[in-house]
């Protein structure tokens, strides 16, 4: 976990001071609504249906127990006692008062946290794999690179007023759990023939109104050039990205208009000037940052396969939970555990102040006082000893975190939708809940297997519906809330965008529609096929026919 | 008279900022003018031959490259922000300073408000024509908004990681 030095600390404290004064001037009428808006947005503050919404940065999803307790305190003191994990690994509060925001930021700063650039047309929070540093398939630990990029993004003077928001994701493993192909910039490590480290660079991915899978424009960028290359890309985008139409302002539109090859040439032309400059990364800096991410003090343990299998036999519930909510760890004797924030009946990704405190305690007792958030809106304890797994499971059950549904149909990614968001066409949380209720039977749920179901309340796509195996999008039909379904999206390696099934459905039809889709899959699948595999083999038509068949 | 922030002080404006549709005939010989890029394109010779001071201004959709090898002709280059949220001229400023080595006054004009000054200064602006309805004295304070910066920029050629 990166620990701030006095410089990092001063920067966030200066920000608190600056924002306190901006808020004061706004409330005193010295700053107009229009002038204040971009300032508050760059501090994570939206004005929503009922109150402002504050988005707190959780850089690349890493939290300590101490920080988590602060998040709990803020939920308690300034909100209605809960917080929400967002699909970009951040934490959102739905009910703070504008006057309190400077105080909230001051409290956050005491635990090295902030809300800098969590919204607005600027460089946003960098995201990565929630299993960074512990995954068995890791090539490099992406977290030092995330931190280096985070510092580069923070108050970058040239790129504070971009045409549109800008999101960077970094993957470090052979599978892509960071969804880099649907980001404005995606980075992943490669080694060249000489064994030197570099990055593959993708640009122009994104969801929203015009979903696009990005294009790789550089297959080997030496690591030393990482920040200069980001400067070059952003400079091209800042100068030539469209500013006349906010729906055409993302970098993906520019890359498409120019073609990825021409875009890459423009970046290369900038690099000709920037390469070798003072922004060239040094080994000293990479080491300075990387030493914050060395392994915790792991014990010399061995894997407990047979012991755990014996426990499986005794406790079927434990067995079930183990298959879904734990992931192999690079260290023998350890395992990574996902806490499900998707029990039926709770808005996906929501947790209360008490739960936040409980998670902080669990992290302290079971996982070196550290935890992570995931873009699937769950929480991870990354370093749990296998010999404590059963005890942890018992505690997680008490805390309501042990729903064994990670990666299954009910582990729904869902935006706040019409219940909170003023841009929504339709509600999304009640749809998630009605589907969770329909698929409440665990045997059935397990039989269906891995399935990403994502819901957004409008085409801004906060709930990533384009990349769900099943995607649900809220649409407005003559003032009524309807839902459009798409199939076949994927956010992992070789990402793909879902295809629209057909005309949209009313809210109360949705559980039936999903059930019909699942029935087609269950009938047509071959052994070992996941929903997405069957879909890719048989295409959309059988699903379409079933769902739209006239009722008899 | 408009007052300008220049080198961290407030001074009275002595330059005439000319609109885009100005013609050469409207200029006197001795006044100090900041002319639109188009006039410079068409009448560079005549403009250089005048006795008064010469500056040029670029709008946010005009490119620093166009005057890159001519910057020595100007005492002032002004970059216009039609709206403070239009960030293109931050990049033009850096190109003029870092790539084309412009050493004269680099002035931000248009929708210039105090909350952007810190970034503008980092990109090489040393003069700011604060929007007429705002107080430049108050704006001056914002040049001190941050005491530490991470990136290399025109005001600080080394990134923090080479200084910490
Ligand atoms: C409730 C207030 C919210 C508002 C007003 C809001 C607004 C927006 C807007 C306008 C966009 C579209 C940007 C574009 O056109 O490119 C967007 C995209 C996005 N939002 Fe939100 N959002 C909200 C909440 C959330 C939440 C709670 C999450 C996480 C669960 C989230 C995650 C995202 C993501 C991931 C995208 C990006 C999709 C892309 O890559 O283009 N948003 N949001
Ligand atoms: S997808 Fe639409 S409805 Fe949902 S949070 Fe984003 S902007 Fe709001």
C-alpha cells in the first residue's frame, strides 16, 4: 500500500483549502453555478436528485482498515449510514450536504484520501485488477505503475480541461480483470525479446453512448517512456478532440475519425519532442514507489487442499462459497477472498457504516489490515491464510458478506439508476432485485454457472451493460420506463460489445425474460459451456425466438 | 482601464487587443497592438515595419505551430479562452514556451477566472487578463493554490520524482 510522504500529504491538504474557499465563494454568490460546476465535479461532487453525490477516490481499489473506518465514519456523520462501491472502484455517498463537503474532505485527508478528479472532464481515477499483487497469473504487479500514473494525473496543469472525461486502466496479469479494452487508455505489461519491460498501449475504448473496444497503437512502449507517452496522447487529444458536441468528445471518437494508425503517428510526432525529456521515468522512482507494494510478511505455509476438502464435505455451504468466493493465491497456504456485496434485496455495491467497520476489523484480523474494492462492486481480502478460511467464512456469514455468488448471475453490476441519478431513464436497482429474487435458488444458480449480468439506467452506461453477457439498459418510451436487453458482451480479454435482442420490455416482465434466456442456454449448452460460450456458438436467434414467441 | 496580472503584480493595461475583423488601415504607427493571427498572416511585413509594440493572439482552435518559428517577432502572445473549460490553449502555451522557446509575455485572455490561474501559470502564462467582472486582487491569491506539484511543466522543468 502506498504511503504518502510530506509532499503527497501537502498536495491533498492544499486541495482541501482550495475547495473550502471555492465552496465558500459559491455559497456567498461570488461564483456562479456555471463557474462552480466544473470545480465541484473535479472534486467528485455531482448534484443529484435528492442531494449532492460525493465520489471519493479509492486509487486502483486499495484501502487500509484505517481508511475504511474513516469511510464508515463519514457514512455515519454526514450521510444516511451507508456508502456505495462504484464500478470504477471508488466509494460514493448519496446524501451529503454541500456545506459539509469541505469538512468531509478534511477528514479524508487525515487518512491520505481525497476526491480529486473523480468526475468532470479530466484525468480520472486509475483502475486495475482487484487481485493485483496476489494473482497466480500475474506478469508484473500493476500497482506501482498505477501509483506513478496517479501522481502524474493529479492536477496535471495541461490536461485539467479536456474535451471529456478520461479513464486509464492498467492490467498486470495474463487474464484481464481490469477491462482495459474499454478504457480511454489501457496498459498492460509485456517483455521484449531482450527481456526488458514495456507496455502495450491501447487507446479509444469506452462505453457510454457509443461503445467502442479500443485499438492497440503501440505493442512495446519502454517503461521509461510511460509518462511521456501519456503526455503525448493527452496532448493530441486535448488539442484535437471534439469540443462542439459532448457526445462526440471522448477520445474514442477522435481515434475513430483519424483511424488508430494516424492517431498513433500524431502521438509519435509528439514523442519525437518529448522522448528523453525530464519526464522519462527513472529506476529510482519506480523503486521508491514499488517498495510500498512489496509482499506483506507472509508465513511459510503449505497448501491445505485435503483439509479444506474435508471441511467441504462437512459443510456444503462452505464448499459452495469456496468455489465461488475464493481465488488461488501466488503464495502457498494463502487464498484471496471476495466479500459479496450482492445479497438479494440490497442495492448492489451498497454497504452500511457498521458493515464498513466490520470489514475493516476482518481485514485487520485476517488480511494484514488491507482490502480492495473491485469494479464488480465487491470487496476483497487478498491475503487470507487457508487455515483461517473456515473461521473467516463463519464471520462473513454473520456480517452478510458470504453470499456465494461471485461471478454468477446474481452478482449483478448495477448503476444507481432512477432511484438516485438525475440522468436516468429508468430505475435499475429494483430490476436487479427482482432478478435476484427469481434466481434465489442456489442449486439453480450454481447450475447456470458463470454469467455477467450488468444493468445501466441510461445510455451513459455506468453499469457497463454493453459488456455484460446479458446487458440491461433502461430506456424511456413515451415517459414510461422500459428495458432493452443485449447479449454477448464481455469485458475480459478480446472484449466484445453486446448485441441488442429486440424491442424493450416493461419492468415486471424482466425476470421472465431473463429466465427464458437462461432456459435456452440450459437446453442448448454442451458440458463445460458457459452462457457466453453457448451464445457465441449458437448466436442470438434461438434466444430471440424464445423471448418473443407469442404467448399461448 | 483594464488591469492585468503580470509577473504576480497588477498593472494597468497598455496594449490594444484588436478584434478578428480588424484591418491594417485601422492601426496607428506607434501604439502597442495585439493583433489577431489572421492579420499577421496577411501583413507580417507591414506589422514588423511599425514603430509600436507588436503582439499576436491565437484563438483556441488556432495552432502554435503556425507561429512557431516567428515567435521572436512578438513582445506578447495572447491565447484566448472562449470559455474557461476550453483547455486547448494550455497545450499551445506549453508548445510556445517549451518547444518554440518564446521568452516574451504570454498572456491568457477571454474567460479567465482565478480558479484556473494556477494551472495556467504552470503552462507558462505570466500574464492574465482577468474577466472584467472579477477582481484581479482576489485572483492573485490563487497563484498560490498549491505548494507542491507532481509533473514537469513550463514553470518547473523537473517532475517531483526528480526532486523528492
Ligand atoms: C448518480 C450519479 C451519476 C451520474 C450523474 C453519472 C453520470 C455519468 C455520465 C454522464 C456518464 C457518461 C459519460 C460519457 O458520455 O462518456 C457516466 C459514465 C460512467 N459512469 Fe456514471 N454517473 C453516476 C453514477 C455512477 C456510479 C454510481 C457508477 C458506478 C457504479 C458510475 C460509473 C460510471 C462508469 C463506469 C461510466 C463510464 C462508462 C464509459 O466508459 O463511458 N457512475 N456517468
Ligand atoms: S447509467 Fe445513467 S442512470 Fe445509471 S448512474 Fe449512469 S447516468 Fe445515472
